[in-house]
């Protein structure tokens, strides 16, 4: 996985997806899934704590990983401000080694699609398998293949300190045959009309077909229990924005 978040991309993520923010109902869904795991949980792409902190507040024991030091620092600040404690480690979800084994691994919001190479995807699933208890649950989201290439966009956020943070997004590369595309993200932090900081972020992504994801899971030692479309409808539905795979590590 080659994506990293710097100070401005972390700030934008935290402002646009704050702690407890639900993406199309995923928060309630993952809280329910966490309860069904029945033990300690791992979130391998924890970000700034959007999902982790509501899980902690609900009484679950959750550890978090992220590749970005900036993301983890912000997540720690959120935890400390709420009097919460969690083990947060900097690591790549495709290559990590922890001493613990978990009842469940949760990977919401399509974060698995940040893994752009099949070899890395298999390595990540092998890590998940290794870190789950026998019978442990893996719940992960993937975004279905896009029907059209990503369109350029601009977003402007007003921060609590009165500054403005802007994001310009364009498509740098689109490879449908390779199931990959890359966005070029340009962040600007503004004080009035003056740019006080800028950051460029290459944002590579891969989409996985449902049948392909099922095969990857099964060949990695998982039994797929169910697939949901947009957290509500069983099966792979046309037009779904998110597919969720619920699988168990084979005993």
C-alpha cells in the first residue's frame, strides 16, 4: 500500500469525516458487527478515529493501525480528549505483526481498495487471517467498479479556527483493464485569500469485483458468510455504492 496522509490531508479527512460520522449508515452497521464478534477487535486502517472512538465509547476493546503518523497522532488526540485508551500502532495493513489475536477485524469505508496490487491484497488477507482467532470474523467493505471515470471536483471547508481548507481532485490515471485508477489531490490551507500551506497527495485505488473478492477470501483461509449491498440488502445489487463481505477464519 503506497498511500500516505500528511498534515493537510489528515486535517481535511478529520474535518470532513469527524469522529462518529456515519457514511451511509456504516457506523450503526459496524457497531452491530462488533457486538457479534464477541471479543477484542482490530481496525487496520483506523485513520483519525471516525469509527474506532464510537466503538470504544460503546465499551468494545479495539486496537488500531494506520500507515500515517499524522492520522495516528490526531486519533490519539481525540482519544485523550475523551478519556479513552486504545493501542494505536503505525503499520501497513498488508505487512504487520502483533502479539495478539482478535475476535474480529473491521475494515470499513472501502479502505481495502487502497491496496492496489493483488500480491499486497493477498498479503493483507494473510495478515488478517494470522491475527484472528479460529472462527474470528473479518468484516470489510469494497467499492464496486466505477461505471464512469472519476470526475474532477473541488471542495472547500471552513475550519473551527476560521481558516479555509480546499481540496481540488482530478484523475491522474485511469486503467480499467488493471482495475486501478489514481487521483491527484491538491490541498490548500488559506488565511483569508493567502495560501499558508499546500500539500499534494497521489491517491491510488483499486476496485475489486465481488467474485474476485470472494475468491481472494476463500483462498486466504476464510469462509464467506454473507455479502451485503450498502449495509442493508443481501447479495450484490446493481447500483450499490458499497459491498460488505462478512467472513470467518476457518477453524
